[in-house]
């Protein structure tokens, strides 16, 4: 698809970039622990209270995911109460406070508090960013701008690896505070989305907002703006706000099939291992017996993830979501098998230092592919394949569940390592990728260019005839 740029599209790109600075911070706080754990456990720790234990490392790394649950729970109220832009702006404040605390931290409790506030911000941001970007974007630019989030998270992960290695413990909070100081005011001066302003019965402000995001002067008249504004006012998302749900909306074989498929898709960020590996990259590589430079490897892994995030945008637009997911699962499975074999042999007492390069390449692929293509597509496809009426409820549940699973996996990663080794975790992630390869091949529909009725029909065809349902039941 060729996009012809005009003033409006440039405005939308700049605004989407500004909104996604919070996604950059999400990636940063997730990856920051990897190069920092070794420092905090060493005699050179910047904490006056001294080095921290493995249990403290686990809680420090995982507590963010617990507070993210709180952030996601309150994000719905904030989005509809404060508005889209003020929710974005407000969610940056906990990050600012978090990194001020981190800068002055002298014991692990300060780091817990900092990570908890970061998680609160992340929980809100992960909900509001796609809503805001989708509501200000042109139809032909919406998908491209939606991909900004995955790229931004990967960019943040790269920064989270580089900054501690480049400037020690204190450079990261300085950079984050500077980012908030730059992008926070930009968000504050933007108009809210036209959809939100219409929901609040402010049609004049909504029209001005639409003109701003389409690059049209407030006093100008445009037939295209008028047509789009009239279409917005008739949108089902605005006219069906009081539509109630019932148990019947979740029934029907094809509907249940699509819900189970979306549930499987939503668990990828945890079960593909990306969150664990990106948080503990440095720790895992130090256990691998590698002779390569650990900080360089750590940064390179995050750099490859960013590159894969950029490449996946092109691949998805060229080939569609299903083929990219299928190949990504298969490649991730193969990479995990190489890493799992390395750690299995190493834990058996063999010297594996001569295979350092092979481990590095396989490990980098095992982190980068799930962290880019798979995670970028998972929630998008999970939303596409369920009925619009139940979509919001299901996605809210999935987001909270994935935060909870992230907390459990990351918190118990080091605690379980003595029992089943790093290899046990790696083979778990490999098994999930193998299962996902099989499921993607046999049950995942190709959603490109299809309506929900078309997608439901594809699920119907995979069921026995006596179980099939009409698309009207689900919608």
C-alpha cells in the first residue's frame, strides 16, 4: 500500500511518535534490569545498603507487573473520565516520580517503589496508546501508526540495555526524566481525540480536533472533513455505548472456538519467554559459559529485536499476519532448541565455551522474533477474531492475565533455576513455540482484508457441521 503524505498525515505521525514515548519507557523499564542486576549484586553496587540477594532481584524485576494490573484496571475509567490525552499525560507522571526515586535510591526498597510506579504507568499506557492513536489516525494510516507501539517498545528495550552499560546506574533516570520533560508538555497541548469529544457532547471541539489531526485550519471548510465528521457521529462506538452483554454473546461453537484461539494468542508475551529473557539476558548469558563480552551480547540482542520489529512491519503488510506468525513460531522453536541443547549439555558438566557464537546467535533469535513479530501480532489478531461486542471485555481480561503471568514467571525464574536449570525454562518456551506452530498451521485463519463475519465463517468451516453457528449470533 502506497501512502501519499500531506500535512495531516505528518501531524498524525508526529503525534503518534509523541504518544509512543510511553511505549519506549515500557521497553526501557523491562530491559533495564538485565544489565543492572549484576551491578546491584556486586561489591560496586550504588546502594549504600550493600549488594542485593537473588530473592530481592526477583521481586525488583517482577513487581512492575503487579502494579501494571492496577494501572490496566483503572485505565478504562481514566480513558473515559479524563479523556485520551490527559490519561496519556497523567500516565507519564508515575514514570517521572519513579526515576527520581531511582536516582536517589540507597536501598532495595526504593527500587521496589520505583519499579512499582513504573508498572502503574505501563499498565495505563498499554491500554491508552492504541486507543488514542487509532482515534486520531486516518484510515489508510491507522495500521502503520499502530505498528509504532511494537517498534517503540523494542527501541526502549535497546535503550534499557545501552544506558546502564554506557553511563552506569545514574544515566538512565536522567534520560527518562528528560524524555518526560520533553514529551509530556507536547501531549498536554494537543487536542483530545474527536471521538472522545463527541462522547462528551462537544461537537464543535470535536470538529476542531478532527481538522487539527487532518492538517486543516480551524476556520477552513472542507468537504472531506465534513463527510468524515458525519461518519464519526454515526459510528457504532458512539451510538452503542449502553449496549449490554449477556452470556449468550459468549455462546456458540464458532464463537467459543474464536475465544479460545484469542486466549492462546494473548499468552504469547509470557509463554514465548520474551519477557523473562529480555529481563534476565545478562544473567542467563553469564550462566551459559560463553567467552564473549556479556554487555556487548546483551545490547546486540536488543538491537536485533528492534531490527526485527522494523522488518516485521514490512513482512506483515506484504504477506499478512498468519504466514508471519507461523514462520516466527517455527524459527523461534528452532532457536530455542539450540539454546536448550546448549544449556542441557552445559548443566551435564560439559564445557560449551567453544560454541559461544552459536549460542549467541540462537539466543538472540529466540529473544528477537517473539519480541517483535509474535508480540506485535498477538493482541491485534486476538482482537480481530472475536465478536466486536465482546472484544473489550475479553481484551481487558487478557491484559490483566498477561501481567499476572508475567509477574509469576519473572518472580520465580531464579527461584526455580536450581531445580530444573536454565534448560528447563528454555524447553518450556520451546514447547510453547512448537505447540503454537501446530495451532497456527491448523486453526489460525488468515484475517487480512476480512470482516468479522468472514473470520467467523472460517472458524465455522473447521467445525463439524452440526456445531456451526450463524455469524449473526456472534455479532
